[in-house]
C-alpha cells in the first residue's frame, strides 16, 4: 500500500506511524501548551484516518464473508465468520483509542 492514495489521503500505515510519533511526543512532555494542543489535534485527525481505514477493511471482510456464505458460495456457511468475528472489536493497536479516534468511516 502506498503512503498516500490517489485521492491524496494518508494511507493507514503512514497515519498510524505518525500517530504513534504524536503520542510519544505528547507523553514525553516538554512542549508548550500551544504545541501540545496542536499535537493533540493532529492526533485526533490521524486517529480518524486510521478508524476510517479499519472500518473500510472490516466492511470489505464482512462483504467477502457474506458473499462466500451465500448459496453457491464456497465453504461451509459461517465457518470463516466465526474466526473473522473473533476480532470484531478491531482496534488500531491501542494507539488511536488513546488519542480518541471514535469517528466512523467516510460519509457517516
């Protein structure tokens, strides 16, 4: 996956890595209030980007599993869904939750 998509948005990995850096800088302290607020705001934006990517990935997985489980699909109905849904409370590695990424996907 590229760092930016053709629409100019951040890719998941780039947003996640930048978010990790923002959190580290905030935790390290030593910044002014204004700098801290700017970092926090950037972290919120990055968490939203990560959440949209994760929500989109979940939707694609759900669609693929639904298609597979429909009559005429391959595999036993529900067999893969149980495995895939075991992690349905997807989290972006615990980082975006710390910054407050409660947004949903695009257009929601």
